[in-house]
C-alpha cells in the first residue's frame, strides 16, 4: 500500500453473490478500489458500471500475486476456502471470507492457525450480524431481564440452486449453507460459548445433504437455544425470539419488524430498515484494516460457528445424542 491512499482489493468469485460484493466495492465505498477479479470465465468481465479498469484473472494465484491487490475477498464455494485462504496468508494479504469459514471444523482450525501465526488479519463474513433487526435485538437485550431461552428460525426457498450446489459445501446441506448464520448469532447475542449440541437432520450427508435441521444448544451458563433450519418451496422465514425474566423480544428480519412484550403482556412494535449487510461487512473489514484494529468478526468467530455445525452433524450421526464442546479438530 506504500504511496497509495486507497486499499486495493481483489475479489475471487463473481457469481450472483460475488457480483454484489463487486458492485458495492465499485459504487459505494470511495476509500477502497476493486483492483482485480478472478472468475472462471474472465472474458465475461463484470457487467458492472465503473468496472472497466478492473483486471480480470482466470486463476486465483495470479490475482493474489497482483502487487496492486492489498487484501483479498473470497466469495467462492466454501470447499475452496482453505486452499485460497492459505495462499492469501502466505502472500501476507488480509482476507475476508464469506460464511461458512470452511466446510469442516478441521479446515477452519487450519485456516485460523495459519493466519494467526503469520499475523495476517482474517474476517468471516457473517453478514446477518449487521441486519437492522438483529442489531435491534442486541440493543434491546437489557429489556428482557435475565435471559432464559433463545429461539432462532431460518427457512429459505429451494429455488435458484444448481444441481451440484451441495458439492461446494462438502456435500453438507442447509445447516452449513445458511443455518451457520444462526449458530453464529447464538454466540453474538448471548456473549457465551456453547457447551453442548444435539441435532436431528431429515437426511444424513454426505450421501444426502440435509434440507431440515432441528438443533438444541446449551450455553456455558445453561441457557437453552433452539434452532430451526429448513429449505422450503415457498415462504421465507427469518426470526429470533429471545425470552427473559422481564419480557421477550421477537425480531423478524424477513418482514423487517421487531416486537417487545413485557412481563405484563404490554407490547410495542417498530419497523426496521432494509439492511445492506454485505456493504456493512465490507465497510467494517476496511475500517479494521485502515485503523489497524481487530476484525469485528474474526476468523475465530467463523471457526466457532463451524465447530458448532460439526458438533451438530456428529450428533445427527449418533441419532441425536448430545455432543460436548469444545470438539477435537
């Protein structure tokens, strides 16, 4: 970055989600510059206004080696995360990685350890943390009194997935694909680590990636947390309900509203704005780089979410038996 005021970013992955990252970097963040993009067919370009000067690569190692690229953003199938993360770390370039951090707990540990040894910043893009409804829950935490139970739900439509979609997740399904957001939220909202996990899946990967997951977690203080994850034909659901001694708060990030009910059954409800969570994630990543501060969502945070997922898969394989955390990688 010597002699340059802007941080040069390299984006690996330009699918539907990767294009969102590219558009924000080009159009919405003035103190960074998208210098290069790697995609399977670089001749296709980006098709984003203002992207004419962006270098296009067909091989990730060429982008990582580009001297104008100061930091890397990975928006590729997570089965590729470990190899690309280690390459970026070896080049001493900070990395922002779309969730999940890895497809297995072992790989996540390898990535986090490598970044720590090299003192290279690593951030996990658990973008749901930046949703306005989730932030409202966090801001209202004191109103519920002593927390007693947390219930998280995420149902997402099946449409729009390619036939080989599950291959990119190591043949694991809905729990790792998007349920990992909820596993991360448990730690974020409660401020606690998970002590035990039990899980039932409708199918067992890798032979049959799951489309439904029912998860029961218990935090170190003993608070129960229930998670419901499903692929559905229609009717997206995304919500958090936190119950405490003085009331409960229900946040719906799909329909963008929050309701608080106190112990006397008096309720108040308010809308929340549509959140540009990818943009917020990028801004926080860049702010940490510019200010030389810790990443707001660390590689370790991403690793912990994958660890909880791993415990859930082990539980499902054992007919729902409870698994104790931390696990051995």
